[in-house]
C-alpha cells in the first residue's frame, strides 16, 4: 500500500514526488525510460519577463518567490547542484525599446525583476547590443536533466521508483482507492507529459503539444550571462552552451530536423559575435495547453485518478508552485485555484 502512485518522472513527477514525500506521504513513481521526456532536454530557463512583447509572465510574483526558495531546498534534498542563478541579458534593437525599458524600470510591477537597464552596449564583445540591453534579475536556468537524474537516484534509494511502462489496462478503480498490480493507493496521479493524449482516462484534455529543438554548441568565449534575443544561449560547463529553441505545432515526432537547425543558426548568428562549433542537436515535445495554463486535479468520474500536467514552455517556473498547491489539496490543507483546475474542462468529457 502506498499513498500515491505517480505516472511519469519528468520535472512534474519529480517535483510533485518531492513535495508529497516532504509531507510524509508514501509514493511509488512509474517512469518508462523508453518514452520521451521533455525535461531531459529542456533549456531550463526561468525568466520573469517573456514573450515577443516582453511582458511580466503570468503570476510572476508568487511563482518566482516560491521557486527561488524551493530549488535550493530540492538541491539539498537530492544532494545535487542544478540551479544556476544567472542574469538573462536581452539586447535592445532600437532606441524606442531602450526608452520603453527606462520607463518600465521605475514601474513597481517590474522593478523586482530588473537588475539593470543598460543604455549603451554592455556585452558588445559577445553580442550585437548597440542600443544597450535589459539585464534581468530572478532569472537563470535549472539543469533539468540533472534534476531528473538526481530525483531518480533518490527515489530508487527509497524503493519508490519503477522503471517501466504504466499500463492503464491493469488499473482497478474503487470509490476511494485504486490498485495496480497488487499495489493499492489513494490515487494515481498522471504526470505523463504529452503522452497523456494517448492515455485512456485523460486522453480528452485539451493539450496542444509543441515540438522544440535545441543546438548544443561549443565556444571558447567566457559567458557570464544568458544572452536572449531570438534564441537563448545558456552557458553550461566546459564551453558548452544550449541554444534554443524552436516551436512546431505540426510535426510532432521527436527527431531533430535540418530546418530547425538552420532556423536556430540563423538567429544565433544575428545575436552573437563569437565563433562557435555545433556539437549536436536535441528535440522534444512540450506538454502545452490551449489556454497556456496547467491542468491539475481530479478526474471528473473517478476520485482515485488525478492529473498534474500541461506545464508547456514554462515547466521550471510553474511546476514547484503548483506542486505545492496540489500537495495542499491532497493533505487537506488547501485547494487548487480555479485557473489551473482541470474542472474548467469537464464539459469536454
Ligand atoms: C526544446 C525544449 C526547450 C524547453 N525549454 C524550456 C525552458 O527553457 N524552460 C522551461 O521552463 N521549460 C522548457 N521546456 C518545457 C519543459 O521541458 C516542460 O515544461 C517540462 O519538462 C514538462 O515536464 P513533465 O514532467 O510534465 O513532462 P516530461 O518531462 O515529458 O515527462 C513525462 C514523463 O512521463 C513518462 N511517461 C509517460 N507515459 C508513461 C507511462 N504510461 N508509463 C510510464 N512513464 C510514462 C515519460 O517517460 C516521461 O519521463 C522546453 C521543452 C523543450 C522540448
């Protein structure tokens, strides 16, 4: 008997498991290593000001206040280092943009997230920034592959990880419990990313998967910030940088393409001035949703089935805060807010 079975050990399953374990719950996580896992390839950026129009991201204050405390605690729990608190630098492309950000830096809504507005080139030896640029605070990246690996190790040590496919045809549902291959639990929680669409109980949810591709490059240039305009360039170890990413709603296979490579290289060459070499290319599928908000909560017909999914392009910033809400719900200490509650889609069933 366990309290919860979690299906999927990407970022969502790993972070939800950590929250439930911290509350004293017993969990058993199923993860099929043969299936794709977008967390193992993600850029891992957390960025409070996003999009082409560069606006403050949805729920920026609660999400970012939570994550800056949470990831260091998770690093301790998992005895691993994966949080990299590095400013993101966005070069301006016009004097108008510089003026706009000069104004915004005095705006109380934005000042918490701005480290500096550079009115002249600050990283001109590395990128094209003749009009200056915006240096963001409370930003950086999480090495999501390392986090998932450290979580797998920790769950294995607790005998809480089964590395195999979770087959819903073997699931038996009762009013207040579920059982799977002789293991009974209060609920099965699906954290299965875009594979949810092929699954029997939650296949109806309005996920809108988006393929994304990245280039891994090598450079001798010592980079101290994440350059981000058109593409992001995340400096990792030994001169390796992650450059991404593309968005494709139509081709949803998981193979790298020449087309994406050319798009990324084109944007990279517009941004950076330093020489680099392409090492390899990665592709994955983001579990995005039509309304760009995650989906949490109970199945409309079965009390012992739940979902924790739909983290789309922003899993790193969304998952910790909403894992906390989900855990509050499961320990009867709080509820899930309406905007993310799967109830909003019950009319689709
Ligand atoms: C190119 C790219 C770049 C990205 N960059 C960023 C970024 O910079 N910042 C950011 O925040 N996010 C980024 N993302 C998005 C991020 O990857 C996702 O938000 C997040 O990883 C989703 O995590 P997840 O756990 O929901 O899904 P996944 O990581 O896909 O995990 C799902 C898991 O479920 C398992 N599974 C599914 N079905 C079963 C089954 N039946 N039995 C057993 N196991 C099963 C799979 O094996 C997998 O391990 C990026 C994504 C891509 C593709």
